[in-house]
C-alpha cells in the first residue's frame, strides 16, 4: 500500500477527468460550461494539477510530463465516444501547455513553496 499511496491523488484526479469527459455536451451546456473560455481554462487547469499529482507520485518531471501528455491523448480519444463531444488536437495542446507551465513552476519555484506543501510533494 505504501507504494500506491503517492499515486492516490493522481488516480482520483484521473477519475474526475474521465467523468468530465464522459459528460454529454448538453449536460455541460445546461450546467453553464458552454463558453469556449471555460472549456480552454478547464483543460489547462485540470492538466496543470494532474501534472503536480504525477510529480508527487514519480518525483520526476520528465515522467510526469510524459504521463500527463499520454493521459491528455487518451482523454481526447475517450471524448470521441461521448454524445455531443469530439476530440481535438487543440485540447491536447492546451493540456500539454498546462503540464509545461506546471513543470516550469515546480522546477524553478519549488524551493519557495511553503514547507508543508514542499513536504507533501516530496513525501
């Protein structure tokens, strides 16, 4: 269980993304998420955070980036099978940008994070 424990945030976050990807376009529109800006920002933030969770599990920026990009690709593929949704290379690019920004922030600013957050990331 101790080897699985660092992966729990990433696994839960991937489940959340999977559920959002399985939500029909009509349901998202009815919930007020029809705006293109919300769509792009949502992708960016979801995958920025996913990268952090992968980093917590792997302690490796390159592996975390690879896992994030692979999950972004699988997420877009999964959306092809959801009513009213489609896959988009643009979304994969936004997801990847979120991961790159997250990687850069962790790489450059990790030493400035509050001690508690830094300990959480590295334990």
